[in-house]
C-alpha cells in the first residue's frame, strides 16, 4: 500500500505542476501586450480630432514613451508604462516645448515662459516609471530692470546660473535637433496601426521562441517513460509505458488566440482519468 500511496502522490504533484504552468502562461499572455493596450486606451478618445503623436525611448527599458499633442485638452502630454501601469509624466501648454535625446538615460528638458516675465528651463529625469524634476532654472524679470536667476528656487546669481546651464547643455543641448514639438507627426490611424502591429509581432516572436525551446514528442515520451520506470516496478513497466506514450502522443490543438498549444483543462481531465486508471490497476496488482 505504501507503494500505491507514493504513486498517487506523484500523480497529484504532476497535475498541480501542470495547472500552475497553465495559469502562468495565461497571465503572461494577458499582460505581454499591456503597454500597447494602455497607449491604445489613451489615444482612443482623440481619433476624430487633430491630435498627433510620437513614440520615443527616453529611459533604458524596452517600452517607448508616448508623447502627444492632445487637441481636446489643448496641451502636450507625456506617458510612460512602468511594466504594471500607465503613468502620465506631465502636461505642458502650447507655449511650452519638450526636448528629447537618444542616449536613453531618462533625461529631458521642458522649457516655457510666461508673458516674458518668467523664463523656465526644467531638467527632468524619467526613472522607474516616475518623472522627477532634477533642476528648475528660472529667470525672473517681473521687477525689471532687475533680473533674478534661480536654480531650484534659490537665487544663485547670473554667473552660477549660466555655468550650471552650460554644463547641462554640453550633454543635453537645447537645439532644434532635439526639440520634439515639431516632430509630432503621427496621426491617430498611423500610431494605432503601429501599436497593433507591435502587439502582433511580439506574439509571433514569443510563439516562435516557445516552439524552438519545446522538446520534441520523442524526447517527451522518452523522458516520461524513464520517469515511469524509476517509480514503477519492472513487472508493471509495460503497462505504464503504453499509457504514458498514449497520453503524450495525443496532439494538442493550437490556441485560437495565440496559435500556441499550451495545456488546457480538457487535457487535465484526460490526464486525471489516466492517472486514476493507473492507480486502480496498480492497486489490483498489489492487493
């Protein structure tokens, strides 16, 4: 009876592993296109207006940021996806400008002025899904002819202000090459098509990787039979080989959504019946 109990435990553990793997695969399938779906949700309300878009890699992850002119709200908006949720990094009015760079270090500028009384240059860093102000440069001309030069709201004087600005601009220049407002050129239809194509390409790429990495049916059969041989007595090996081989050689139909052939609940039922049959046979054998 101890032998029968061991066999039973082995099959229960196997079924639990299969069910866990199935659940993980379902979750991965649901979330792998999350950033595209999040951006599609952002743009869906602007399909009938003159909003324009740009995807740009600001930080070093594999998800681009979405920058757009939101015609409905008359502002520029920057979005990022941190792997779990969509985050709006900020909004800027039409007199403001954004400056992006290609080094993917997370840094970017926003610049604006208010009726010539204040001139702002804000140096940001996008990091871990959070957009932080590193430096805030401001020239206050509200009490002309006096000009006040501020860094992070501290009066530092003109010389220190210009020194710090020059230091940052040597790496991140405020030149027209990096000004993004004029580069917003994708329409709703174009950005939507790109996001949908990106989703499809990721799905196809993942399916190809899974197919390449999966063992062949012969390898699966051999491994299963060897495992069965280790757990069953020599006298019952023939029966075990026949049942295990029959189960593994059963063809699985591809999933209608992904084209992949992951385990499904019908297969789990078949495996359960097979397990119960083997246990019943072994129980009769050793009574």
